[in-house]
């Protein structure tokens, strides 16, 4: 693997650092690498959370390397856009809890990778935007879909159609990020934020994440039915009995990973 993405494993949480200076731009190769990393984490019984951040203090990620778009080859463009969509879709279905530590500029595909995470924390100097229309393109890493769902159609249109760039505080106000922290503090804050995942059943976390995401594309009555279905499935999961037993016996639970369950 290249050094464009660096993975560090810390017990139950892994840290993925974007490392393609100066702006940590994406290439088809690094997008394929991201997809492979997430799949490997899903197969790792010890992994429960993933924190993504950028090396240094200026860029989280500035999105696509536009040098790779300076041509008229439709086949290359198709491959690149497919790599964006597939990588970020795999990230959005990561079975653990994913947190974006936005430590600087998050532009285009750099914001889209954060949108594919479960939680977003921004440092106070961060800037967020989807400026693709300014170069005759559009967000092809699920951005038009994820952003509209998270912040509503009006703000999505302001950011995409008008190219409006948001400060970290503006992003907090519209719900694009859940917290703003001091510059230099996002990674440690996100690692601390991930700590409670150890106390959660990995089976329950995966099912709850699926249910929350499913609310985007199904009716409320379908969601109710799926919720009950997943509840009964968890009832037959060894982690359910272990969780209740540990609570009644006043001891920490000994969870089995999703990989072990499968």
C-alpha cells in the first residue's frame, strides 16, 4: 500500500490519517486503498471504531486531485467517479462507529469522506465546502445525497449550487458537524468520544446503525417493522444474553465481535 493513507491501530479504535501532501487529495488508487482498509477493519474482531483525520494542521482533505481530471477521457472519468462512490459507500456502511476529525480544509471529496462518517467534529479554523460546480463538475462521492439528508435541501443547495464555503461554527449551526473544538484538538477529542463504544454490544451497534441509515430510504412503517425484526434477531445473539447477565451480575460484559458471530 502507498503512504497516502496511514492506519494506526489503538486497541479497539483505529486512526486513519490522510497523508498526500500538500492538501491530501484523493486519487483512484487511494480511494481503492480506503475501501480495502475499511473492509479489513470490518473483518478485525478487535476493531470497534475508526477516526479519520488529515496530517498536519491545515488540510483535512481538499478532495480530488484535479490534475487527474484535466483530460477528455470518459473511461478515466468513469473509473474515478466510481472509485469515489464505492469507497465512500463502503465507509458509510462500516460496521463500527466512524468519526471524522476535521482538522482543516474539507473541500469536495474531502468533505464527502467526512459526510460518509457517523459523526463529524471540526476544529475551529476548519472550512467546509463542495465547490465542484465551479470547475464544471458535481460531487460524485455521495455528496449531493449525504449532504441534503444531513442539513436539508436549502443548505445543500447553497453549498452545492452556490459553492458557499462554511466556517466550522456555521457548520455546527446547521448540524453538519456535532461539535467544534480548539485547533489541534480534534483527534484527541474524537478518540475520547469513541471510548464508550467499548461498553456497547458490537451486534447492537451494527443493527442500530443500519436502522438509523435505513430511515433515509424507506417509509416510517417499514422502519418500525425492521426495528422489531432486528430486535428479535439481537435476542438470539449471544451478546444480548451476555449484556443482560453482566448488568445483573454487576460486571463488565465480555462482548463477542460481529466477525466472531458471523
